[in-house]
């Protein structure tokens, strides 16, 4: 994570020194995609005092709903992994705020109800772009964000999401071909529980859930993004990364059994233009990036 932070900082701060130390402000704002709410957790620099605050299983020292510090800060958009949430990467977000960034962590709605459906490949990128829009147009955060310095971080399915927004093209048919022999990549093709039945609540919701209809040919590239970090991304569906022109830092966990090599991060590495950085971290499991 230390290397990840340094890489993002080097690309987006353009050598400027950050002399000031900030406290961590947190505020939740709402955006909407295809008629469904997509909450965005904004982490931002503030000078107001922090207090221990519980959010689900986490107890964090933050200044909730505080006034942002004045300044002109780069923005990092974060996309979580499958069935995750906007708090999953709060440690990374906190480190970035301390260094003088604003962070927009989107919560992708209904992930487990949409998984395996082509629509998720358009909805997730649109939700990330909507999170950026929401911050830039917010009366509190718009004035303090430098719209010319925007980066994105994604983990697992979030890594896939930021690579699509960066310009990666996918081929839906690759998944079916790949998973015709599921034994070579069982966690991706079958699921990490070995294909055991889904929980009753999830099966019940799937019976009545209607996936928002989107145009699967829609181009979801966001040209505002200047740098991307993809950690242990879902990489199999990609077949063309030639449009990805910004710097990319790509991580593969050396002991990743959720997204096995050489089908995911390695595939992205082979397709990306030469100007990217690829690191394999030995003995690291998939969820270490949380």
C-alpha cells in the first residue's frame, strides 16, 4: 500500500510539496445512475477536530460532516470489489486525505444481484463517473477540487471498473469460452464457495429484481482521469487496452486464488501500452488489498 500511495501521489501532485497536515473529514452524498441511488462517501481535508465514530464494524477517527479545508486538492475516485462498500478502502482514503487529496468512494448498488450480467460492465463505470460528477458539482467540494488532477483506484471488480473507465475494451464472449473449463479458474467461474447454493435472501431477491437496462455499446471512457491504480483486477474480459493513454499502476497478488494467474492481471499487463508499471507481490492473497 505504501508503494501504491507513492505512485498515485507522484503522478497527481506533479512535484508540489504538501506542507500542511490535515484532519479527515467524511460526508456522504448521493448520486443516481439508471434510476438507482449510488451513495458516495467523500473523504476530504479539514481543520475541524476528529472524533471516534463507528461505521458498521469500523471505528474511525474522523470529523464527520465538517467544513472542508480551503485549497485546491486532487481527486481520487475509488471503486470497491464485488459486494463491497464505500468503507472498504477507508485506510487508503485516510492516507490520501492526510497527504492533501479529496477521495470519492462510490458504493456500487445491488452488486450481488447484477453479477454475471453484461449490464454490470456499463453500470459500474457509469457509477464511478457519476461519483466524480457529484463531487465536482457539490457546493462544498467543487470549489476545493482541482478538476485537472483526477485519478482512480479500484480493487478486484473495482479494478476492472477503473480500467473500463480508462478506456479498456471488453469481449463478453471471452468469459463463456474461458469458463467452459472452469477448473482452471474455479473461484472466478464458479464462485469462492465452490458453487454452493446462494443464500436464500439473495435467491429470493433475484426472483423479483429487475436489472436497469443500459446500452451495452455505450462508451464509458472518462477522459478526465489522469492516472489509474488497479489492484488484483478482474482482467479476463479485456481484449483491447490501446485507448488507455494515462499512467497505470497494475498490481497482481502472487498468491491470488480468487483471480488466478495468468488470466486476469497478467492479461491486462499484456494488453496495456508500454507506459505502465506492473508489480507482482509474492505471497500476497487477493484480499490483502483491503
